[in-house]
């Protein structure tokens, strides 16, 4: 055996030993790793078979032995490229389906079968014989149709794995880029060597690919031991980082943007990769026109804010310092979209405090707000007055025209009253056809005039219906708080008595409660 052949065998065996060690090392420690270890063990063991079969083929003494070891080679050669592709996909956190895996391996199985039976059909090798000038164990061969198909397949597997790794370059932190480079080269070395071999630029008679696989193996060994390839899995972690629904922005110790996920860029379309390294507070002010709503201190905090865009969004912000020991190394900003939850909350609150038909405050909301107004008025010694008003002959409207018409009348009354009332006046549906108004800071005479204004404005605006217009009038009772009124309920009782007097007087009138009326009603 000449020195040149010995050198080839030595390099090939070195590649085989490296891969055998890698596969065995990961296999023995698989309980420390995730499922990715299974793909890696399969990948390295297949390459090991390929390398050692190639070495035994170079030590063969007959053509039949070479054909046997060539078939064994293809156990590794046919299956290792798709296994490598599956390993890279899992490393990058990409979904691997059973159907896709089966399709890849089925193609490799067909290749192995065709190589084993090549003497029958010559689909893979048209000619596979001892080299006429160099002799054993060198081989001369002419490729067949399946060899070209198979070659395209394994090149596609390796190139696809390489491109997947390249596509993650920008998203990978600098700390982990050497690991990414190692994986890229491990795919690129055999791919380039095989290409050089196919164009005839390598020594004849020997496949050079297994002689260079020790380079890929050494890089994978470094990735496994030095950069903790399986225990850290930075690329897969980044995939998770970008797949979560919450927006995440990472700042350094100077509050400069160093990373953000895809969810945050969807939430805030001004976030671009070009902003990395910029001060976050300045970026926020430039984009939103106002300071960032959350304090970025040394303690964690949570708060909500509304983002001014259409449609309006509500976010919960959680700020948390990134600490290393006692030193602050950065800040984590987490944005959760609470818009749907807030919309549901607003809807429930609206249903709880607003009248469904007229869309004004209901009785519950009136008492909640007017109690505060009542207490505040007594505390500050300012006038506080209520108007209790009732639609005249509303029952007759319902009986004559139906409840749909009655509902329209109620809406018309509300619209008419709202035209006359300022925002600081509390207006609510008290129940049925009754409405209530609470006024703070106006004298009794002013509120009486307001009640008459409401009545007169409504009376001159009939409700239009296909059957003809319907004139609607109001009767109102007005009562102002006095020293003897300790509760809001007492004041409303007075207003109710005044309302009764207005109805007794013929309706479409406003009556003010007085002590004389109280005596006459007893």
C-alpha cells in the first residue's frame, strides 16, 4: 500500500473516529439534552458509517469487496444529508413533520436499494469497474440517471440547511455567532468538496469527501463541548423569543435598544433594526410625541397605557431591570395587548351604568355620581338641586301606538334634554318614563328655569311618525338641598312630591318643592 493511499485512509478514519466520538458522547449524555440530541446522534453515526466504509473500500483487494463496501457507504451517504437537514431545522426551532421526514428518508432508502442492485439495472452507475491504469483499489465510474437525481437531492439538503443558518445570522446575538459559523462550515465543507469531485478537479479513483469530513467533525466537536450546542440552543431560544405574543424590548445599561421581537415591531411599526443602539426614550418621543409612560427604575413595575393610533390600543407595560448580582445590566420591557380585555371591560361597565335604550346613565350610575356631588356640595356649602321629571301620558302612547313607538318617544325626550344640558349636569333615566337631573352650583331659581327650558323645548318639537306627529310634554318637580337634608334620598323624596303637585296641577308644568307644599300634602 503506497503512502498516498495510506494518507487517504488515515484522513478518512480520522473523520470516522471524530464522528463516532461525537455521536457516542452525545448519546451517553442525551438525558442532559433536548430532542435535538437524537437527530445529532443519528447524523454523526451515519457519517461514521460512511467514513469507515470508505476506508475499508480503499483496503479491499477485489472488485466484489469494493462493491460491498460501496453499498455500506451508501447507508451513511444516502441518509446523512437529510438527517443533517432535520438536525439544522430542529436547531433553528422549525417544525418537523413526520410526513416530511418520511419523504426525505424514503428517497434515501430508494437510493440505497438502487446502489445495492446496480449490477442488475445500472441506474446509479452505468460503469463501476477497477481503474484501468491505477488498478485496485482505485475505481473508474460513469454515473447513471439516478446518480444525477440523487446528487441533486443531497446537494439540495445541504444547501437548504446552509441557507437556513445564513438566514438567522442577523437575528443571532454576537455571542452565539461563532456557533452558527461552525454549523455553516460543517454543511459547506462536504458540499464544496463533492462539487469539486464531480467536476473532475480531484485525484482520480478516490472520493475526497470523507477525507475532509474531519474538518466538519472538529467544528461540531467544538460546538458541542465549548459552546454548549445542545444545552443553550440560542437559535431555538430566539425562535421562541420571536414567536411569543407579548412584545419584548431589551435595553442595555444605558437604555439603548439592543433587541426586540417581532411582536413588538407589529405593535409599534416605528421599531426598525436600524434603531438598534439608539436611546429608547428618544426613539419613543420621536415616534409618539410624548415621553415613555412607564418609569424605568431599578425595581419592577406594571402599568397600563393607551397607544394613540386607530384603532386605539391598550397595552400593559411591565418593566424589569436585568441584574447581574447587584449591578444593573439592562432593562426588559414587556408589552401585553389588553385591547380586547379592555373593550370587554368597557362594554360590561357600559351595560352596568348606561340605559340600554337611551344610552344615558341608568339609576345605578345616577346614585353613584350624584352621591359624590351631594357630599361635595354639602362640604363646600354650594347649592345642590335635583329635577325629577316624568313624560305625560306615556302609558297612553304605549297603549295607542305600541311599545316600539314608546321607545322612540323615550329616545326623542333624551335627545331633546341633552340639547339643553351642559356636560357638568348629571342626567339619567330614573326608571320607566321618569328622568332625573342633578345640578351643582346653581340657585334654585336657575334650576327651575332650566326645568322649564327642558319642558318648553320638548313641547315645541313633536315626534314625527308615519301615522302623524306626536306631541310630548313633561311634568317636573324641583327640590334644592337644605340643612335638614342629610341624605340624597331625602332630597329625591322632596322632588317626587313636587312632581306629584305638577301632575295634579294639569301636567306640562314645573313645580318647586316648598315647606308649604309639604304641609299641604300631609
